[in-house]
C-alpha cells in the first residue's frame, strides 16, 4: 500500500501546479486526521453495554466510575444495580430469585459478561474489534 | 493524470489507518433466555447486522425446537416431548410417538451410558428429581435447607435401569418400562442440541460462528485465519483477580466445563452441587471442575460429567483411549492436570 505512492512519479518533468499542491496538502491532512481519530478511538478502550431482553439499552465507558439502577420487566418489577468502579463492572444488588448475577465475579476484559437470566439482562464488556479479547467463557 | 495520481495517493493514505483491522466483517452477539433453562449466546462474524440476524433466526428456531422436544418441565400443545414420555397415567407410562430428534437423543444417551460405564445415565430422573426439589427448596429458604434423605435416594435409585428405556426406531416410539422411572437428559441434551445445530450450520456452509448454550461452547469455523479465543472459568469464584485459568484457541471444536460452582445450595454451611454420582447418590467431590475439549459437543457434555465423577487416573485412561477428546482437571487444591493433547489448543493471552 505504502509503496504505491512511489510507483508513479511525475514523469512529465514539470513542476506540480499550485492546485495539485493544495490537493495533496488537504489529502495529507485528511489522512492524518483519520489516523488520529483511529488512534484515539482505540485508546478510549472498553465500554460496558447493557442489554435488556436482547436489546441494547445503554453504553458506558468502563473507565468512568458510576452506579446505575436498571429497572425492567412488564411492571417494572425487575431491579439490578450495576456498578462500574476501577475499570471493573459488577452487579451489586438484584431482586432476581437466583441471585446469580450478584454472585458472578466482576468483568473487566472485552468479551466478559454478566448475565441475569430471570431478568433477561446482559452486562457486556466490549472492546475494539481489532483487539483479540475473549470471545466466550466455558 | 496528476489528479488521478493524487486521488490514488489519497485513497492509499486513507486506507492505512483502516488496515489496522484485519477483518472485513464485524463481530456481533445475540442472547437468548428462553431455552434449556439457561442463557444461550451466539457470537458471529458477519458482513452486516442483517446477515448476522438472519443466521441467528435460524439458530434460534433450532434451539427452540430442541428445547421443546427435550424439556422434562414444560408441555407444548401438539408436541410429544420428554415430559410426555415421563408422564404416568393409571400407574404406568405410555408408549409415546415422538419426533426423530427425540429418538436420536435417546440412542445417543444409551451410547454415552456404555462409553462412560454408566456414569452418564439419563434414566436417573427419579434420583435427580429428589435433588432438584431439595435444592430448590434450599435456595428459596436457606435456613431450612436439607439434604434429600438417603433412604429416599436409595429407593429412587432402584428405578434407574436404562435398559427399561424401550426405543422402537421403526415405529418412532419411546416407552419407559418401569412406572417409577423417569428421564432426565440434563447431562447431555444441551451439548447434543448444540452439536446438531452446529452441523446444520456447517451443512449450509455457514461459518464464523461460536455457539454457547449454558456453557456448552462449540465453534463453527472461524472468520478468516483467526481462531476463537475461549477462556476457561476459574472454579474458585472467590478469586476476583483470576477470572480464567486457561485460554483455548478453537476453530471447529467444542469445550464444556463441569464444575462445583455451577448449580448448588448450602446445607448447614456445606456446599452441595448438582453433579450426582450414580453410585453414592451424592454430589461428586474429586475436583473443582473438569473441562473437556471434543470434536463433538454432545460427547464433550457427557464426558465432562463422567470425568467429574471418576478419579483422575481412570478419567485420564478413558480420555487417552478415546479419540477426539481431551481434558483438563482442576484438583481440589487448584492444581491443573491435562490429558496429552489438551495443551495443543491453549495460548497465553
Ligand atoms: Zn440476577
């Protein structure tokens, strides 16, 4: 890809016109900007995705501490409290019958998730797609 | 000409940052909560969300069908499932006309019974039902939690003869020849169903999917060259710092873990999990967990239960004698032991 730039030098020997110079400068800027954008979007790291009944309802950065109460169910009878702290997410409280989501260890790496089966709730850590991360736990 | 050259140059420059992502497709996840009393996760690489959703619709339809046929807890109108087979009227079971998928599961179950020397026995419903009832009561009211009385367990164990599961392949019927016996396919049904769904996808040429039904993980091809990264859960749930104790690269294999941490309750401060030894009628206590890597997810599911109930030496012998299965044992002190071919699949993240 990089090499392609040198394949076709200006063979006619003339100097580049002013417009071409401007065009090249603009394109370089665009390329630099897109690189920076890519770079910083990567550096932003993992986020926490909340899904209720399979539908994504919220996304939070894993790097910002917060506590969120998630209410679900037909009559708002389902309650889970999700805590993001020190780059880890966990469920601190829930009124589900099995309490498995509260017992599940906190998640911090892309691909890790916490599930509350009775409430059809999934808390997922997601990362950049170019990062290997983890696809599943068995 | 120069303009064309400049535009080409620009395109190249623009593509440089994008080349950081080696793969053209995107990764998607879907979750299902309605089947096999557990959570099912489909992870896949697809060109678009629409393409992923189309494959998921197919997977879900299959999951739903297997669930409806294999459940012992729910009845469905117009469906003869394992609940129908277990039903007793006028003091006896009836010969029940069932879907071919039920026949195939039960034939597979008998094969696994033989392969595991009876450690995986789907005719143990009477015993497992007792544990199920006492466990649920113990979870609902921990202060009053009790063990099923050994007398009751021993009584139930008299009605677990798998040879009394009469399968008539030609007529497509199943009959339980002991009125007090019942089927519980919990140790194999999820793994078996996942395997059938995976093969269905393979036949259709669908690749790049990872299926997980309650911890029965099966890879259906990769997306490009990159294998799937699958972590094995640390059975020591108290250890917050080490969530995974091993990492596997999968392309077309299945991995299943049986562990003390998956389904349990406490009686007088003691933990009692759900994997019941047909000999002692009590939960097995040799390991914290056993993970089985297998070509066939159904075999993997059955073997993970069987190995969990065997001692390490016998289990290792069984694995080394059987083709296309590997295992990792986590001993009570946390030590990890491996069969000879397991490490070929592991990686260090
Ligand atoms: Zn929960």
